[in-house]
C-alpha cells in the first residue's frame, strides 16, 4: 500500500469548501414533514459496501474567497470514496477518503442514525438515507424532513436499479458577508439508490446577488462494489 503524503494546507482549504457544501445540503433538507417508519427496514447496506464519486464545481464569475475558499480546487479531486465499516440497528458508520490529484488525501469517520439523520460529524458526508423509500415518504422518518418527490429506473452498465429523488430550495442571508447585504439562493437535487439508500448523484446551484454569481457543485457516482456502474 503506498504511503500517504502529508496533508497540505491546500488540502485543508479544500476541506473547508466541501464542509460548507455538505453542511448547506444537510441543513437544506429540514422541513415540516413527519411520517412514522419501521426501524427494521431502514438500513439497506452491508459492512464492506463502498461507493466512489467524482466532484466538480463551476461558476459564472470569479468567486470571492469569503464565499468559498478553495472553490476552484474542487476540480482537483481525484476521487471521493465512502465505505461502510459498521452497522448497528439504524446506525451506520462510514469512512470517507477524499483523494486529490496532487497526491494528498483527507480521511474521516462518522456514524449516521438513519431514523432521524443525526450524525456524529455534522460537517461530514450526509447523503445516506433509509432503504426502500417510496414517493411521499420522508427522507428521515423520525425527523421533520422533506419527502421523496419521485422514483424512477436508472440503467447502469449491466443492471437497472430504482432511484429515489428529492429537491429543495431555500433563500437566505449569507452570514459570511459582514455587511449582511448578500442573499444566497440554494437549489439542491439529490438522487439516491432506493435499495441501499446511498447517494448516486447530487447537484447544488447557489446564486448570490452581491456580486451576482452562480455556482454549481456536482457529485457523480463513478463506481461501487454493490453493482456495476
């Protein structure tokens, strides 16, 4: 196994950007919905399951450093891997490894409770959901969360799987602007595999009014050991 290179300040800057993106997406799904769901059917994963993603970002203009430090370096991601390391009841423990094209990497571990979406790391990977959700089921059954908007068939290299989808939009005052004159509009779209509950694709659009900028962040599943992508 190759020796991991020392993590650089650049890697930490990129981590700040991803933390912000994930935190925004996690916060955005909290709305006034609630529906009971049996705990026994929440987890659709097994220990050893792993999922690898590409991450990219694009923008309509230069991004102020106060908005997203290291935003452009999102495109220096080589891959982002999520692996299941433990399962206990509705609790799933994940290990993430974010590897960059310069050879540096950032590894983290966290546990998510699929009954309510609570996690031991609120700034970590948050795109895991209960298995076998149907349209109108809430994303996390014991929390005030948004519902599944649609389910459709997704064809991969050798298999067709059912994919759940939801979207959410919010408008807020951007707190990082000390003048409090910037508004940010967020539009998130999330696709996840119905059988496992794991993310397959994520798209977020952020629009700022001061200055006028549009950002887009995309996660795309590139491989998994559960099926052939």
